[in-house]
């Protein structure tokens, strides 16, 4: 016996793989009845970030793809509206998990190319690196000179801005400098 308000949808469990689970039922006339779950913000976040939930989201697209000689399956929503195109289906699924339709298409393309492992999130290849410091190596040495003298990042940024203007290179923002300096300190770079 279930407890709680019968008019309220059941709470989703905390298991990441159960965060997005649409249901599809075949009606007597062959039409597929599609029921998309209502997700709260936390559940939408899980559905966007776990490979299992991403697979659940694109499984509807994969299941309704046009097969040779058969045509596309007819989908109907619980409120009676028909989903007559892949674009409409993508828009509905994307809206239900809080992403853009383009992201859903990218997930499907990634899955078809590389399987479930392609749905995992990967960290950026340039994480912890600054394009500004890579393009202007002398900027790194100017920065490290001031930091080695015991200056704070804020003071270093002000001093660097004057030196950069003098030699004609762009000045890094405080945020750029703040994120770049710890990575340089851990590498043990000294001027």
C-alpha cells in the first residue's frame, strides 16, 4: 500500500540511473503512447549529466527511427496530441530534461558513433591552461617575477597591466590571472 498524497506523482529515487525514465505503451491500433516524467531541477541535472539518463533520453529517438520498408512509429502523448516528427519528439524530450534539442541530437550522434561510453562527460583538454599565456610566453615570466617578489594576485595584475601596455601585449584579467597562477605554482615554475 502506498502512503502519501495519491494525486501527487511518486518521488524519484536518488539512484542516478532512475532520474529519467519515459514510458512507452503500445495501444491496440499500433500507436505508441508516450509518457514523459515531470522532473524537478535536481533530477533534470542528473538526467543531463549521467550516461545512463542520457541513454534513456535518446532511447526514444532510437526506438522510433525510421526502419527500411516500415516507416516511422506513430507516437501519441498522454493528453492525446500526436508526435508526428522526429523534431517534435526531440523538442519534447529535451524540454522535459531541460536541455536544448541540439544537445539531444549530439548525444544520439555520439552514441551511434561510440556507444554508451561516448555519452560520458569528459573534462576539457585545455583545462587549467590559458590561451593568453600560451600565445604570449613573456607574459608568464612578467607575472612570475611579481609573484616571486611577494605581490598579491591583485597587485600583480595591476603591475602587469602597466608593463603589458608598455610592450604592446594584451593584459590578462584578474580572473584569468587568478586561475592561471595556482597551476604555475604547482608546477614549480620560477622566474
